[in-house]
């Protein structure tokens, strides 16, 4: 058995090469035995989001506070709420962050996965404007 204490690792600002806006992260747990799993606690304030990225294995997001916006390349963005879970398949290009104007917190569980970081999410993708006239 391993116990990972949340107080053992402080939150740090998100790396500006992989996140945009106000983001704080900390590694919560990591184990290589059996299937490697890494768990991250991520806090997004208004405007905070990841860059586009993909993982070599599955990634699970468990929303613990507020609302999170998630999007897979070529698909519509979705907003998920506290208590919701999202799973990105291996190789699925995606991003996630706070809904515009809000705050969201999630646990990211990467299962047997390496992350490949890509370009930033453009503001018009993060917070699209809609023409009410259609």
C-alpha cells in the first residue's frame, strides 16, 4: 500500500508552455508498479486552460469543483460539472479548462500515458462567438 498525502506537494502555477491563463497544478500520486498511473490536481480560474495535447494512454478527468470545458479536435466543446467524469482515448487530440468566466477543478488520471503537448488553444476556440442571425 502507498499513501499519497495531498499536503506533500504544493500547488504551483501551470507551465506557460503547456497552459494558458490562471492555472495551478500539483502531482497528487504516481506509481509505476503494474500499469503506470499518474494523478494530477488541477485548478483553473477564469480563462485558464491547457494547450491542445494528446496522450499515449487513456486520460480520465474527474471534476471536483465548478465547471470544466472539454473539446476533442474536430468536435463541439462540452461543459461538464462537479461530479462528472470524462475519458479521452489514447491519441485523441484535446484540451480542457475552466468554462469562460468561471472556475473549475479536476483530477487528471493518466493511465499508462505519456503526454505530447501541442499549440495553445486560440481564444476564438476557447470562447467562440456565435452569430445570432445564423
